[in-house]
C-alpha cells in the first residue's frame, strides 16, 4: 500500500487546481482514463430492463 503524498490537497479548491478539466476529445485522451470493467460488471439489472422493452 502506498502512502499519501505530503502535499495532497486539503480543500476542494486545491483539488480542482490539480485536475485536468479539459474535455476528452481524441482517442488517446479517452484511452488514458479508460478502465475495462466488463469482467466485474453486474449486468442483471440491465438485462432485466432490456427484457421489459425499454
């Protein structure tokens, strides 16, 4: 387990300042943050709604 950095944000404003809030426009931008969760995703609720015809 890694420890938290000593200079971590302690207010919402400080946290926002270190965030990159630019839109994700290119595939490279999107791939940077994409995490494939298909192996752990629970799809029972989605399948139930789909079977109702929504």
